[in-house]
């Protein structure tokens, strides 16, 4: 099962990290600890269910495009999320489908 770092969610939704962190505190009934996200030390990791729930709440162009294309069910193949345990490297998204056609 793929797991996303907050930086992954930020990039995939075209959002900002502070907004993604705020989603958890402002929507505790929709983003449940242990189901949608979990902490490993200081690192927040998002499950597929959590990523789907988060893009339903975000109003960026990328999030809207994901909702339009996938509705409420998105399943990225595990090879499409190449998160390393620490760090951020945008080339890990090279094989993701480009939903905005950029």
C-alpha cells in the first residue's frame, strides 16, 4: 500500500504544507488519525484513504482536476509514489499521470 508524506500530498494537490497540516485540525471527523494519516516520529504519513479524503477537501486546480477525473476513488499504483523516508525530490513524480495536461 502506498503511503504519502505531507510533501507528496502538497505537491499532488498543488497546495501548501501549512494548509495540509491545517486540514487535519479543522476536519478531525473527516481525517482520522490511524485511518487517513499517522505519525512516525515527526513525520506525517498519509494513506490512500487519507489522500482521497484530503483531495475532496482541498479547492486547488489540481485537487479539482483529480476529483473530476477520479471522483472519490483514486488508486495510484505503488510505483507512482516514490517517497523516500526523508527528503523531497520532485522527480519521483515523473511517471504520475498528469491530470492537468501540463
